[in-house]
């Protein structure tokens, strides 16, 4: 019976884990200087993460954080 419970827990964890792993970043386009929110950390030099080491867990947190980033509010 314990093995069934362990297997059920592993299956549920593997299904639910991707939903909890979503992250948001505040990035700025190098050319246009416009800030946006992305779900993945940029890997190109066309955009730069302007929120520092801050990783947001929800889009609402990222939107609120974008309002506090000086380079985003000055444009």
C-alpha cells in the first residue's frame, strides 16, 4: 500500500511541477528602450533584463515591478 501512495505522489508532483515553475522577467529592448515582460530569460543581446536578479512568480508582480524600475518609468 505504501508503494502505491509513493507512486501516486510522484505522478502528481511531476504533473503539477511545471505549473509552479513559471517565472516572469522585466526586460528592455536595446534599440527601442521599451520595457516588456517575458516568461523566459532572454538569451540574445537584443533585450536586457532590467529587474536585476529579481524573478517574478506572477505577471501581476512583474507589472508592479516594472513600474518601479527607473529605466522603464523614465521612457
